[in-house]
C-alpha cells in the first residue's frame, strides 16, 4: 500500500510538472551565441584531439529545474527546462551547463516570482563565427523564425542575450570587422523582429579558440567591439565574463575547463547571475 501511495505521489508530481511546463511563458529570453552560451560547464574532452567529449552530469543548485522555468525545444514546443539547455540545438557538440538556467533562477529569486513563467529559447551553436549569423545566412533566418515562433503560444520576448566572439578572436580579419558586423547583425535582427528597441545584453568574451590559432589572438579587439556597439546602439548593455571568472577563482574554484577555452560550471553560473542582475537593473 505504501509503495502504491508513493508511486501515486510521484505520478502526480510528474503530471504537475508536465502541465506547468507546457503552459505558455509570460516572459521570454533568447540565448544566442556559440559554445559558452550553449554551455560547456562540466564537459571534458580528449586533450589531444578535443574529440570524445563527455559531460559529467553535475548540475549546481543555481541551475536546477524549476516549474516556473521552461524551454523552447528544437521542435518548437515548450517543456520543463533542464540542463543541458542546448542539447537538441547545438547537436553536433557535447553540451553541459550554460548560463541560461542560472539566469532564470536568479531572476525568479530577485523578482520574487512576479516575473511569472520564464521561457528560455536556446539558439546558440558552438564554434560559429559572427559571419555565420549575419542577415542572409541560414543561422540568421532560423534565429528570426525561432524567436517569432516562441511568441505564438503567448508571452513576449523581453531580451536577447549574445555570448559569442571566441572564434572571431582567433582570426585577424574576422576580429577587425567584428564591430561593424555586430552592429549590423543586431540592427537587422531588431528590424526583422519589428522590435527596434529590443533590450540586448552582450557578454564580453574572455577566451578564444586556441584550436584555430594556438599563438595569436584578438580577444581585446572583440571586447572593445562589444563596448563600442553598446554605445552606438540604444538599449544595449554588457556583462563581463572575465569578471565572472575572477569571482569564481577568488573562491578557490576553477574558472575555466581544462581546455582553457570554455567556462567552468561555476563561471557559467556566475555569468547567468550577472545577466539576471543586468536585465533587472537596465531593462526590467
């Protein structure tokens, strides 16, 4: 009898989560960029080839699932959000913990749940250059379509988060044109979404793709480009991944994965919290 009751309670809990997860969100947030947005926290790879990657499955408390946080699947349905958020979006890579869940949990905590149900829309793809996201590319078209589709069931897109540039920081010509291309990309995106003042938060990178360029890097060029675009276009803010790593290291925790190119679980969580604070302070 006791086993039957326990099973019944578990079934009711699952049905409750399913019911809440499939209800439309109140406020929607778009997660764009490359691998550090998709999430590599807890992912380790063979150091020689960087293949044979695996996620350790560890999910910190800040990134745990919550019935008021849902995600937009690759099949364009809402479901209960869980790590890894990008498992069906960044399909060619091994995904781990990213900043998205930590952002949503922190937003819920700071807004006392008055924010309602939070809808996260994973859109990041690891290893991509900005030139693969500008208007006219397949990625851009899919991004716009996916953002528009996220509002069909209800809810409204409140902000666009962009964490990208590590690939561009490894190639001189891409870095040199990053500011120009980023400004155009964001301007086009707002125009095609018919949201000229859509709030945007850029995450300033702190690493670059060492597999593309083992020696030279243009990380500072990309970081300066983010700042320049923030001042050039309206309603854009930035958070700094370098500061996130510094905070983590100050607590004697690893700031980066062993590959030195991806943020650790702890740094991903810190970036997520920073995004929540920036959104609340600048745009909420």
